[in-house]
């Protein structure tokens, strides 16, 4: 489900056409997607500026063109397995203000065209780095490599708007001397909206009223 699909689902469920979302969530990701209903759509731009929190999985040893598990492998480094202590040390260098190059497969625009449209057409223009802010970066768990699985790390990230977790995982791996791909992503919080207060698409379709939260809570 894309963010646009989620909006369409909510429109059908509520019968309200004026619905927008407060921050795109990649189709391969899960988690919190704030939806603005009715007159609240005027506040969407403010929700976009709120910080967000994610839990992401970094799988070491390969990199895809999309920087996530749905893409085609463009780099392979079998056996690359940085130690847990190395990862924890490197993460300290990625907190605070950072310069980040976004993924070519993203909805950002260059010369009036979306980057993913250019990428699908075989065009990979040089991209300028953008300033992002990583408020907190934590190693939750490290999975050592086995005969059946490469090394993996679970990270918790709290960041400002405009941050691409796929790019962050790429950059961390490069700093460690190898490559990695984001193989799992869930957004646990977006501004004042958190996973505990979220509702599934199925629950909203059954009872649309449950998804409506008072504006003071959402904007706090």
C-alpha cells in the first residue's frame, strides 16, 4: 500500500473526499501515516515538519539500486560482517546535522521530473546532498552472520523531516568499509502520532470514526 492508496482507502471508508497525508511512507515500509481529514488538511504542511522515529533493519553484504529489499542488487560483498562494537562506534558519527544524498528511487524532483521516473528510464543524474538532522541513533540488536543469513543490525532512528533511512543505512555501511541494504522499516512515530494510537486499514474500514483524533493532541 502506498501513501496515496492509504488516502484513497480512507476516502472510501469515511465518504470524505478532502483527505491528505502528513508525510509519505515508502510502499515497502509499515507504520504510522498521519491522515488529515476535512479542514485539517490545511495543517498537512506543518505535520511534514515534525520529527519521526523508525526501527530499521540493515542487512550487510549487498546494496540495491533502490537501497531496499525490492530493488536489483548492484553491489555484492559476501562475508562483509562488521563487528557489533564497530557499528556502535560508527553510529556516533551519524547523529546531529548531516549531509545526505537521497536515493535515486524517490519522489524528489529534478528538472521537474520525479527521481524514480528518471531512474526507471535508466537515467541516474548526479544528486546534490541535502541537510538532514539525526536526533538519535541506537543499535537495538545485532545478528551475527550464519551459513544461511548475512549479518544484520536493527536500528532505532529519530530524525527530522526529509531524512531517508535507506540512504542512512547505505552511508553507515560505506563508513564501515562495505555495503548494506535496508530490509525492513517501520515508522513508530510521526510528530505526536505514535504506533500505539494507530489503526490498521481494516479497522478503519470497519469503523471509520475510530481514526479521528482531536487536533490539539495531534499538534502537541
